[in-house]
C-alpha cells in the first residue's frame, strides 16, 4: 500500500517535524563547530510536497539555486538535496571563510565549501534520522549543481519519478548575527521507504 499525501495526518507530520527540529539543531551545531561561532536557528517548518510543487516552493522554476545532491541507501532508499538560493549560498560561504565578499558569482573555492557544508549538514540530518528511527542509512559522495530550480529538481524526479511522488521539505533559517541563510533540505524517499520511515517512528502501521 502506498501512502498518499492526503493520508498524512497531524501525527505523521509531528513525527516528521521532530526529525526536522533535531536535524536542524544538529546541523546548526555542526556549522557552529566548523566556524567556531554561535549559530542561531529558527524553528524549522516542514512540508510534504508533490514533485510538481517543489519549484514553486523555491520561488519558481527559473530561480537559480545551488544544490548539493546525495543518494541514500540502506533500510531506506532515495535521495537528499540541500538547496540554497545564490544569496544564501554566498552568505554561507562568506561565514565559513570569515570574509565579506560582495561578488554574487560562486567561484571554485565557494563551490568546494558548499559541497563540504552540504556534506556536513546533510550528515547531521541523517545522523539524527538514524538515531530516532534506528534505521541504517548511508549517504553517497555529494555532488554540487548550480542551475535553475526546475532543472535541479528534475534530477531526482527523473530518477525516482516512477517510484516516488512526494518529498519532505524542511525549511530552516540559520543566522550568524545579522547574516541569515535560508536552507531547504529535501528528503526524497522511495514510496516503500517513506512508509518504512513512518513505521520506524511508530506512527504508521
């Protein structure tokens, strides 16, 4: 049986929101450790989206974003995407490197930093997910893509479009003083894995 978005009740969403809260907290702690500064984090919002609605949630298909992409396997299969608009991506790399670079274009050093940040932040989320669910989850080596949102989202859509129709979006704002970074963390489990995830949280039978 495949669980539709309409079947997700408040109990399911509360369980997924808890993953978002703990994962975001661990991600903020991981980032703070890297830069040796305190990072504040707002309470993340969580949404369950159809593939067709993802680009709109990011601001439209043509908005340019930086995306760090991973595949996940183990007790659940699917993919992870950590997406940032270009302004947030540049702000994040500036924070990491302790600089005030006003050039919007991401250079090779920025790209390398984003891959590393995406790896660390996504690892924090997956670690939280594994601890909460007792599921064994492994991540692939990250790949970075900078393109229009519609093009980036098409990667998992093409790969999982016939076996998955929904994704979990966790929106988090990380803040270093007056600098704010809006991060969009997507967990895209295959349909059977989505149910495995909910069952492991005790909210689906």
